[in-house]
């Protein structure tokens, strides 16, 4: 690993670059003198959301041929993939087919396109569930989660199917807090639970790693600059119980309703109803609703120091980031993932 940052300007193409994390990654890249091409879908970002020098391309890359994708990425020194289907998606049974279409096939095409243009550095913003699967294979997480299975296949693809002289980094992201300018977040579900509770808010007894959007931006920007080889980076700032996360939310909202952690059995009937409802619709969610109860009673923690030291980012105030999430979500009326939240 180099101790100094990249001295020469890079052109970094970010697929999914018009989203919230794209804002933070682009901001930090431009602060070091690099150039960014932000590729996204939907409406163009509002003025000021991305640095004014950013080249914005609104195109669904999944509709492009490999040659068209190569033309779009031509000249890129680094490509960041920050797109795909996450844990909020619902697909027809079997959901793995939908997840592979969204998370695996685009990486296959991206690798081939990068070969055509001679670009040799790929950063993927992934999920910390791939890390959890590596350290706890006995949980068999991919067997009960088509989403995680697709992320595992995605990670194996970028590590094993890229040429040996490429640099590849998979940033395995946990719960992310903060907010980009002019946008809400996906945490409306937590806010609704707290604001509608009268006696208590029941939460799962386990815990999770947490990070801020700003830290993700710094880590991704540094991954572009540093010599990383081929590595997984489980990214985190702090490990918190779900109860502690809800307590942060409640504090920001001024709520005095107690937050109580409950065993998995407490949520079992609701999970059974959800599983039955999904099956009746011919749909499958990201996680088996009943198996998810087991995982949410565990502490899905990481050791933050490894990635912090390697990618050279510092600890940040998670309460402040949660406050930003709450304020932005209330202001912009964002919709959270509802009962499929994870």
C-alpha cells in the first residue's frame, strides 16, 4: 500500500454516481483534484448535488451492450460500481434470478467492457453480509437470502474473474447513516415506529456495524488512490445494538418511549404472516423472514480498525449522522423499506 495519495489526476466513473453515496464519493475525489463521471438513471441531480465539473450521464447501463458500455467508460482510470438491487427488493420466485440480473450480470459485463478499454481498477460497493458469510459460514446466510447469495457471487466474480494485474476492492458496507444535500434517506421505517409507539418500541436483540455516508465517500476515494491489490474491506465506524440505534433515533426525535430489545420468538408470528403473504403473491424477499429473526438476534459486528487503517479514514460521530438522516427524511418525506427493512 502506498503511504501517499495519488499525485496525478484520475478519471473515475461511478455507476450509480447520481445517488446519495455518489455525492460523497465525488466530493472527496474532487477535493483531491480528480475528475468524475457520474452515471445514473432517473431525473438529473439538482444543481449543487455534485461538483459542477462532474460529467453526468443518465443511462441504464444494464441496457447497453458491452461495446456501448466500454465507449461510455472510455478513458476511466477507475470504475466504481455503486448500483444494483439491495435488501429492499421483491422479485418473483425464485428471487435469485432477479438479484443475479441486477447484481451479478452487470459486473460480468463491466469486467468485459473494462478489458476493452484497458481500465484495470474496479471498486464495488457491496454488503457486509459477504463478510459475515466468510466469518460465520455455519449460519449458511446465502442459503436463506437470495440477496446475500447474489452479493457473494458478485464478490467471487470480481475477485476470481478479473485479470491478475487488476486492482479490485469490495467495500462491504453495513448500516449507513447521514444524508446528501436535498435528499431524504431510507430510515423512515425507524422514524415511523418511534413516532407511532405509545408504550414501547420492540426491537431485535442483536446488533450491527454502522458507518456514515461521509466515511464511505472517503474510503472509496482513498481506494481509488491507494494500491489495494485485490481485497475485501469490511467497512465500519462503530458497532451498536439495534436498541442503541433506535435510542439515537428517539433522542433526535425527542421521544421518551422506551426502546426494548426482544428475543426472536417475540417477532415469530409476524414473520410467519409475512412469509405466507409473500408466497401467496408469488414473490420472494431479500431474506427468509423467519431465518432473518435468528440473524437479528446476533451481533453482526466487524473490527473497524483494519479498513480504517488501510483506507485511511477516521471515526465520526454516529449520533450526528443519525440526526442528519432523521432531519433529511422528515424534510423530504422519503419512504423507507417498510416491514422488509434490513
